[in-house]
C-alpha cells in the first residue's frame, strides 16, 4: 500500500465516519495534505464537532500511520474511492464508503452475485444456497455474502466446493473473526477470494454495523438472491437496499406457514423475481454468447481449455485463457497473480490468444470472445 496523503486522508475521514462527499471535496478542491495542516479547512468541509474532536485525537496519536502499518502487517490494503480498483458500483449508494479494507488478491470490482438469507435457515434453503454457489462457480461467476451462519455460509461453501471465487464482507474490522466458528471458512475464502470491510482494525460487531455492511453487499453485486428470510431479517436490508439502487432481486419462495420464509414471500408479492430453479436462473442472468464460452470451458473439467481448431494451445495459454473465461474483465496484473506465471510468459500468451481471436483487450482488461 502506498502511504500517500490520499490514503492517509481516506483512512482518517473513514474512521471519523465522514461522508465520501467530504472526502471527494477535500481531494478535488484542497488537496488531502490540508487535512492535517488547517483546522479552518475542517470547518469548510462541514465536519461535525464530534468528527473534529476525533480527528484531532487521531492526528496527535499519529493514528493513520499506525493504521497503515497494521494494514500492511496484515497483508491487506486500503483502497479509497479515488483508487482505480474501487468498485464503481458502490457509487450507486446514497452513502458510498470512503474506502475499503481488502485482504486477498482477487479484483473485487468484478461482477458478483449475492447469496443472502437468514442464519436460522431450513435444510431446504441451505441446500439451495449451497447448490447455487456451486453452480455459479462452475460457470465462472464470483459470489458475495456476509459470512454469517446459515445461508451466507452455505453459499460460500458451495462456491468453494468448485474452486469458485467468493467474497465475504465483514460487519467488523477484517482482523476480527465473526462469527468465530466460521474462522476455517474465512481462511478457505482467502485462498480464492477476499475479505472486505469499511471498518478500521479492531472494530467489533455492533448491531448497527451489519445493516451498513448489507448495503455494500447489495451495491457490489450484479443481482441478489434471497434464499430465505423472515420479515425482519438482515437479508431484507440487502434486498431492499438493492432494489433502491436498481439491482435485480430474486426470491426463493417458501411455505406460507414458515416464519423464516415470510420475508422472501413478501418480496415476491412486491414484485421481485421468482427463483424457480437454478438452471432457469442461470439461463436468464448469463447472456447467451457468454454461455457458449462457458460451456466450452465446462467440457474440460472447468479448469483448462480444450485444444482449439485454430491452433493447439500451449499449456501456459490454456491457463491464461481459462482464467480470462472465469474472470471476464481481468487485468494482466491479476493474471500474473492468479496464474503464478512470469511476466513474459503471460504477455506472450495474451498476444497469441488475442491474435487468434479468442480474447479481446480493452482499457487494460481482457475478456473471452465468442467460442
């Protein structure tokens, strides 16, 4: 992580719960270094007295420098809303976070599908969430959830069972394991995905943090599947938050006698999409041209690419092409990390694949073309 003024200003304003509007105003009009040189500027930015009091204390304690050190020692990074890898979909929120703490090498701005629901779920809903996560991983789709017990856990586990990429968004600092019994799951997620949080290190799980966390899940997702939820369940925050920012919400119907399904059934009455089956869902959310490429990849155990009629791909080209199919819009830097190949090998493979018409590059990102 670069310990520059923008990062320090983002970490500080995030910690005092300032808005991204204030952070952007600072960066665009004054320069982030002004944050610790002029208290008059704090007034112009519209910081509340409580914010100014906390900011003064943090500056005296050199808290930002210590927080950056904690982040680096945890092998994590803090990305601000000014960073290129900040998920642009978060700007759909009325209050987008100033920044996010991220641990893991996955590109969190890639499209993802949220699988959410109640902690006290039925075996039926748990099985659907697990199998959905599994099916999405087989199709190369990234999933996102909150790491809670029940539905969230099942969705993550299903994705991991097929070596899928899945993201967990914490309602705590990323150094706080919550719930504790999911520690092993979180470590498995880190192997293929990422941990994300807007909260500073050491932040415990207060009740109001989880609805705030849910808005991030909703915004980062392309669509939201609510597997099972009572009327006042946390997943309803995610669903309704998603509807407010025009995300497609899918609800799995449940028995009208089950309290745990009342929320999902109400969402259906309110006009959300009805989740009929996993195959039906996949056929609708995955465009036809993308399915052609995915099916081509499926025929080779989901991890490598069959030899083409165009020319016989080398082993290195197969690895790179498979990663691009699974992670559309991936950068060369991410391919270096994911493939463990050297720079020259990756660049050579990209040139060859592009010349054969198998991939296309745009703005530094690569996607698979029609197979």
